[in-house]
């Protein structure tokens, strides 16, 4: 999708499934300073969640990334791409401004600690012009 020109143009929406690590290895900086999405997808009745969503949402609206990467890792819930639906404003933002460019499920298991595990899938969304 672009390599080095994507520096500062990618936003990971991923708990720990590998997006931030991949950007690090590619020497790319994320669009916002938000690295941990677990708070964003918990109950909106929680004051910490509301504050996190407000700050993260404001950062995305002020400077929309060219690329958003979403994993199916879902903090505290069964893994699926359904987490984004628990924050309807983010779901609408992605639906209104981005197109799904690619969905990938890596074929090989990954090693977490000392045992293999199923890899997380991810979706790459590209901003519409």
C-alpha cells in the first residue's frame, strides 16, 4: 500500500495482534498516539471509555489516516471484527470514509509464549478520496 510514504498515515485499531509491531518493523509511525484499543470497545457507560473515545475520535477526525488496520482480536470478547460495532461513531466513520481494500487470515499459526496459536485476521481500509 505504499511503504515509507505511509509514515504517519496508518492507524491501527488492534489490541496486540501485530499491527503496531509491523509498523515498528517497517519504521512507520502511527497517525495518532493511541496504541491501545481495548478501552474503546468496552461499555460506553464507563466514564474512562467515554473519555478515551472522545480523545481518540477527535484525533481521527482532526487528521484522518489514509489507512486503517483493524484486527479481529477483541479484548475481553470472542475474537471477531464485531468490536468496532460497540463504538457506533467509529463504525460510521470507517463506513463513511473508507473502503475495505483487503482482508487477510495468515495461513500459519503464531507462537505466543511456548505454544502455537491461530493467527489473528486483519482488514485494511483505505480512505476514499
